[in-house]
C-alpha cells in the first residue's frame, strides 16, 4: 500500500482535554523512541473510536515529525464495523489483522502473524526495530478469546525500548472478560454539561431553543453519539421550539440497544428485576436509585427471587448501596425501559403501585399508577395535584404536577398544571425541565404563571432586559388573582433593572409593588418588604437620609428570620448602607437556609451575595472560595448570569492576589455573558478588576484609561452600585499617570458618598485621594489622616495600599529614612493578605529606600529579558545600543525598560544602577 497524501485536520473533541493530553504524551514518548500501552475503556457512544482517530491524525505519515522519523500506524480491527469506522485511514501503511476471520496477506519481508502469541510479538518487534510503531486496536473486546490472549501476551512482553506504542479501545470489562485489566487503562466518562452544550451548539448551529436544548442535554446524559442522534432527528420547527417534541425523543435506538445488550446474558428473572428497578427509579431524584425494599416486595409478588439481582451486580450493571439500587450507567436504565414492550412496562408500573402502600408512599404510588395509565384520567390527575402540596420537595411536586397535567382533559387546567410543574422544576434547580414543561402550556388562563416562570429563568440565564419585560407582563396578568406571584414578578423585574444598571426601571418596578398591584384599601402582609421597597427607592431617588432609616429596619428584620429571600434582601440593604459585616452575616445565614431547606435555584445567588460581601469586607481569600463554589453551582443549574457575576468577583480577588492571568481570564469570562445579557454590574466589576491588576503591575496609564469611562460622567459610565467603589483606584491611577484634573472631578462625588455610607474603608480612601491630589506641603497630613482612619477599621489590603503610596511619596520627597516605616508595614500587610504583586512593589520601594529585604533580590522580580535590559542600561548603554546588543528593536527595549522601572519602583537610569549595585553587594555579603 502507498501512504495517503490527504491532509487531515484533527477532529474537534469536546470535553476531552485530559484524555487528549494523555494521548499526546504517549505519542511524544513514541516519537522519542519509547514505547507504551494504553487501553481506552468506556460505555458505548462516549468516543473511544473518536480518540483513536485523533491519535491517528496526530501520528499519521502526514503529521510533522519533531524527532525521530515516524512510522506508519498498524491498525488491528476486530470486526467489519470498527474497520468501516476507520476506513479513511486504509491509505496508510496498514496491516489489517481481523480476528476472527481471514488473516491479511503477508507484507513483503515481514512474516504474517498467526494465532500463536509469540508470532504477534515477533511481528511487532520486527516492525518496531525498523522505526517507531503505533499499533491501534479498535473494539478489542470483540476479538475471540484466543486472539485477545495473543494480543495481551505480546503487549505485556514489549519493553519501552522496542519503540512500539499500543493503543486499544475496549468496552467496559466484566466477569469473564478481564484480558485487558492488567494493562494501563483510561476510562471515559460522560461529557460534562459545558462540553455537551458546546457540542450541541456545533451540531445545531446554535439554533436550538433553550428548552429544546435542555431536553436534548438531559436525554443524552453526556453521551456524544446519543446527543448527535437525538439532534439529527428533530425538524427545524422542533429545534426552534415551534413544534412539540416527540415523547419520548427518537434517535439513538441502536446505541441504547448496545447498552441493553450488556445484560442479555443474564437470567430472565434477573432482567425482570432490573426492569422493576428502572421503573421504580423513573421519578426518583437524580442519582437516588431505587428502593431495594420495594424491589424485594415487587419480586416476591411477581414470583421472582430478589436474590437474583446479584448476577447484575457482579456483571457491573448495578450497585447496591445503603438499601438503594443504582444503575452504573444511567442510559442502561433508559435502554431497559425503551426496549420493553409498552404492555409489559405498564404491568411493571401497576405492580410497583401495588407494593407502594402506606400514607408515606402516596405520591410514589400515584406516579406509578400514572405511568401505567392508558389515557386521560381526571380523577387520578386530581389526586396527583392534591398530593403535590407542601412540604414535599420541589422536584417531587414538579413530577406530580407534570403527570397530573398530562392526565387532565380540561385544556385550561392542563396549562395551569404544566406551568405550576415548571415553576417547581425551576425552584428545584432544573431549568431545563422547567423550559420543557413550559413548551406544553397551550391554554389561555395559564400565561400569567408561564410568563412568570419564563421571566425567572431568563433572569438567571438570559438578557436581563428581556427578563424584566417578561416579569412585568407576568405581574400584569397575575395581579387580579395571584398577588403573591405578582409581587414576586415585580421584585424580579426590579432585580433585572438592577443588573443592567437601569435606575428608572428599578424605581418603576418597585413603585408598582406599592401601587396598583395592591387592592384598594388593603394593607400589606409584609411590612419588611414595604420597608425594603421604600428604602431602596428613597436611596436611588436621592433621599439618602430617609432611605438609610428604612433600610436599617430591614437589617433588624433579617436578624429575626430564616427565610432565604428575606435574608438576601437584608444583605442587599446592608451593602447599600455600607454595613459590610452585616451583609456577610446575612449572606452566610441565607446560604445556610438554602442548603438546609432550599430552594436549590437560590444557591448560586446566595453564594454570590456572600462572596461579594466578603470582597467588600477585604476578605479576598474567603470571597474566592465562596465564588468558586457558586460558579460550580451556577454551571450545574444553568445560571449563566450568576456565573458572570461570580467570574467578576473572582477577577477582583485575583487582582488583589496578583494573579494577572487569572484576573484577565475571569474578567473575560464575565464579559462573555455580561455584554450580551446586559449585566452592567458584572461588566463594571470585571473592568475594575483588570484595571486594578494593571495598577498592581505599575501600568498606571492603562489603568486610568480603563477606569475613566466607568467613573466619569458619560454614556459609558459604570454601574451605579459599583462606580463609587472604583473611584479610589481611578484617582490613584490618574494622578500617577498625570491626569490629576480628571481625578479631581470625581473626588467631590466620592466625598458626598462617603458622608452617608457606613463603609468602614471609605473615610480612609477619601483621605488617600486627597493626599494624592494635595500639594507637597499638605500631602503628609492627608496620608496620616488616612492611616488614622485605617486604624479604626479592619482590612489589611486597603491600609497597605495607603502605606505604599505614602512611602512612595516620602521617598520621592527625598525623605528616605521616613519612607521605610510605611513601606515596611505595607510589605508585611500585603504578604499577610496574599497580595503577591503588590508585595513585590512594596519590596521594590523598600529596597530603593535603602533597606534590604529578606528573600529574593529586586532582579528576581524581573523576567529574563528584563534582567538583560536592566543590566545593560545600568552599565550605561543607550536604548539603541541595548537593542543592537540583544538583537531586538529599540521600541522593545523601551517597553521592557518601562516595565523594569515600574516593577522596581525607580524613576531614572541612575536609580536603577544604584539599586542593582546594592543588590549585588547584598548578594556578595548576605
């Protein structure tokens, strides 16, 4: 055969970065003449063959060879089906070895392999001696026992020095097929939500309606082949949400058959017990499994020995843990239900309903009866709706109401129940299920509640302005008959306006709560909400004294409640007042309440509020921990708006801790959704974080340029709740960048804000701003005033920033000896709060003030190229001479020199030379 001349671009594999890195390491070792073995295992459809193809793309004859010449892969196929999947590679120098089946013709000069184990070993050894060799075997589990034994025998006797790498794929192993268990293996798991979503967006061109997308992701359970098959079966109207989805979704039948085939060898009674388990788990919470006691009674009633479930456990199909039976693969459970005839499935559900007796099992029993129903059943629907009341968990209520809706004959009642089920699914943290249920609302009386749920979903995972409009519409529709939800809709609309920075929109929504949505002459049942509404409106309307008195009452109310929504409002009131410790207490209590009692949908929001409170309090490490947890929850629950806010918090924490790359990454992630969704607060925080990182690195001009649009009056002004907090950073950056007049323009507004806020850092920050702008004769007094304010509050980071600026000013006033004390204090404080880059700046200033600093010298703060530039300049070379010496452009030298000056805190070449001389003396005389 001749080598293929076709150039292939590697496949795009989503969610497999770890696996791809392992494959690339294996191929790099082979390119360096070292062999190795890897077995890729996993359930059907997870991408074993795709990873094999990727390895071939990387290692084929067309691929560049970084070291030794690469040899042609040898492909060993088990059956016709895997071979067909890899046929595009048959143009390579390929040895096809099918087993069972006829052996390929011999290759010239190479003996043909036969079934003797040593023959295959000799063949691979001979080929590996010629050049590095990659052997790929797809679906090796399908080989007959003798061929598998020969393959494993050969692999285990290949040493790394023989320059042969073997890459196998095999299905999950079980009793009787353990040939490959002694070999290094990598098990593929399902794709995570983010990777599945990216794959689906590629498959559909991003055209899928959010509800349809969530239903596809749920049904596929992270299996890329199943996701592809399901999406391929939908029409354009179904994909766009204009047509109802088939129930169940079609597609992937052959894949589900492959899962079900895993248990074909089990006894009939064992497979019946597995069907009982699959049916029993159908309406359990995700991952809860089936009650083993229920299966025991069902088996006894069906005349089946429950002990016959053991073979399934031995096979690896299920595991029994804590009285619950869990399927090891969720798709196996679905495959069993799909493959069972409808009449058999209904009989199983009826039998389970029989054994689920007792008042504590009313809802599970009714759900099993609903699954066995053959058509509409209004009486059963009514019983399900009655059983779906509190205090049942929201997930149970959603399942019951969804079934009740499907069994209802009255179209209006169906719509109302589907909308109610969607609301409970949303509160349970399942927006995908909520969206799917909303697509089934067709009746006129339900749109108020349906709009309400759509608005809540969009508030967490969509454009905030759209969410606000949906919620305002919902409030209009709900007001005549459901005041509680109408008020909730208006609060949501106000929150949407807050997220975008729309003050008039916020006031409009909040004022409607106390206006026409309240019946004439009626009194509020929630005085705390009234106080919060009136207080927030007063503050945003400029009546700060009135607002402060009202919002302080909200703090007292929050101390006496365990309701997470009330606690979150209390935290907001505390942050508006500047009572950051009270905000942290309210956030911590809200988080505890959500974890204990739900609803799950509030978890990212509770973590976000707590993380932001900790950030305002100067506890950046705590803020980072809570924000990371919140980010995981937001991703799991599909709440991208909360994720954007949490990324912004993480960017702020990173700007303190000195991780510039992490700061930029989190800021970019925040902006990715903050822009399209109109999240003004997240966008403001992200920009401020990047500017503060610039400030830490000494890039004052860049920091001032980023912050100026946020804090100065104009169309790009930042979010009203965050812009005052960014003013001290802007003043510092602007003064150091020579833009002092712009800084003066915002200090007056900051002074007015400081006069009424209780933020403990504000007075010190204001005094620091005045010190930066003061003439030389007044600056010292202003800095001392700022430090006195800092002494009355906690927060190492802000105090250290004031000490650093004071020390810098003293040193530039040639008061070097006086500068050392504040610079020393700044260095210690920055180190204590983990602000690495800020500590390096303080250390550089301290060295420039003539004091040696324990640990690394100033040169260690520079990159290798910056060191070379600094040494040349210290020796007296001009920028052009340095450029010639280092073979770079003069502009590059100028860029590096500016960064050197910023990192070391020096202002001239003379200071640089002195600093480097002192560093050499300290190194010579430790």
